[in-house]
C-alpha cells in the first residue's frame, strides 16, 4: 500500500498518522472541548497536504473501534467508513486496547482505555513477536491500576494514579494502528464496528402513559 491513514479517537485526544510507502510521514494530535467531528477532516487534509499529496492518494484507512470514548469511537469509525466509500479504498478496524498494547515493546503489559468516570477498560497482553491477549477485556477502577502486576500502557492524556507501573510507549496510538495494518493480510471493512463493554449512553425515557385510554371529551 502506498499511502495509509490511521485514525485513533478512543482516548482523551484525537490522533491521526499518515504513512507513505511504509514510513510514517505525518502525525496530528488534537485535544480539547471542540467536537472532534468538526476537526478530523481538516486534520486529514493537513496531513495529506503536508506530504505533498491530495486526499485521493490515500490507499487504505485504519481506525480504532473501541472500547473507549463513545463519541471518539463513533467519530473514528464514521470517518473511516466515509473515506472508504468516497475513495473506493479498503478499510480495517482494530481494538483500541490492542492498539495500546502495540505502542510498547514490553514483553507483557496491561492496556488501558478510558471508561466512565473513575473507571477504565483494561486487557492484559503478552508479546510473541506481536501483542497477544492474555485475558479478556474488563472494566476496573482507575485507582486499582497502581496495583497492576503488569506495566500499564494508557493513551496520552489519561491520568493514572501515582505509583502505577508504566510500560515505555515509544509510538503513538495512531502509529500503532499503522503497524497493525501493515501486519494484516486481509483488510475487511466489516471490522469497522464499535466495541462497547457497557451500554452506550441512553436517551431520556419517554414520560409514562396512564393505563386508561385518553378521554375524547374536551376539557
């Protein structure tokens, strides 16, 4: 693949990385209260223009699919699906916890993603050339990370307790997605589906209706 775009939006910040001929050539990270959906397309254009290319040069797109920020998951997947459809290119989605584990070269780690306030999504990984799950994803209290038996790798901007053992993470989440895509032999757009470990925020329930039929008489 000549030019590949990675979109990671499941953590505290939006990350995008561009690789041309297998080498990362651009990286953008955005954090703050501004809705990411309003910034992601502008950031993509910034990346491709910085590489001296047009958006049509993108040959494949990869995105994080959760667990993590509900809004971030939707932004990453919708953008990847839109680009794949508009440009007619292959696309693929990877677990955000696997992406965190791919950021480090440690032989074992505990990958972490933000969950609801005071909690985190976690999954243990071991490395056998590439990260391999050593357990199922779980939800844990953030304060419990300080007692982790494995070094923790968490997205930039995610506050972990003082004393938490940390794994060295020399690459960004978006760059980790590029590595995962490079090793993937069959790209599949059906992987662009969200991974939730708890229900998405629900809309306000409708007001209860009385058990009797409404009167036809005017009040």
